C-alpha cells in the first residue's frame, strides 16, 4: 500500500543535486517542480544553489541588473534578462544571474526559442559569486568559454572583487581597466563599469560612469551601425 510520500508510477521524479541527466529530462523534471526557482544543468550534472542571501547575492544582483537595464534603455539593439534559462548545449543549461544579448535581428549569436528560452551563447553573462573558490569561476567559466560566451563578469562579493573576462583565442582573459579605473566592454561599446564604485555601493557613480560611456562616440557608432543593418 502506497504511503502519502510515495510516488505513483506515472509521477515525474524530483530534481536532486548531483543527478546526471540529459537536457530534455532536466527540463521535464524542472517544469514539474513548480516551487523550484533555480536549478542548472552543468556538464550533465544537476546543481541546485542554496537560497540566496540578501547582502551576499540578491542586492548585488539587483545592482548589476540596474546597470545592465540602464544600458538596454539607451541601446535599442540589445536585450537583457536575469535568471534566464540558457540552452548552451546538450549537457549545459545554466540560469545566469544576468545576461546581455545583441538582438538576433542585429546579428546576435543567441536567439529566443519558440518556447521562450535563450538558445545559444549570450554575448555577455554576469554572475554573483561568494569568492574565488566559487563554482562560477571554475567549471561554469570553462563551459561558458567553450560555448562561445564573449564576455563573462563575476562579482566576488566576499572578496570585494569584480572579474570581467574577455574571450580571446582559447581562453578567457581579464579585461584591464583604463586610466580612470573604468572597465569598458569590448563587445558592447559604451557599457562602462566603475567597479570600485559598484563594490562600495555608490550606484550614482556607477550610473554616471555608464552615462559617460553611453555618450561616447563609440556608443553612437554602435547604434548607427546597427540602425543600418
């Protein structure tokens, strides 16, 4: 006789951390767990992160998305999202904290599927991590590079450090700040980041630096180039 906790023969099994699944099976189980907010398939293995803490994750993520969102408002050829499911390949379906994509109509390398998921590698992925020991800076970093993510930003909150990687050849290389300490995206002209201001919580300074990037000739040329495409 089945107990109240038993699964019927037709029930869809729960996702469990460490499960080894195909992407299709991962999606089937994820869709059946209506209360689950985040799970990722990385190299064929299921990862379910712990509940996010406010100061260590939720607030930094909100600040990053405010930065990306402001750039999106001023750059009509891009789209941004947070916690989007991204189908990279048959063994990797991450759910990054933030992404920025060039719209497919303007030559972007990722697309939005008929069932409303991101397919392919976003041009920019951002993640909020605890420290340099994070999963984001090791296994996921390799997966993102292998699948063609062009820029990868990781905010190591406990370390008070932001790493912005650029895909060059067979590796990610750290983006070097300019003379004023600004990190300028190479893929999205005008997407400038005052990392020190972001780390200390000075959002006014973060947006001021970004606005300078948006007012730059490089951003104007980027808009003009895609307006004509």
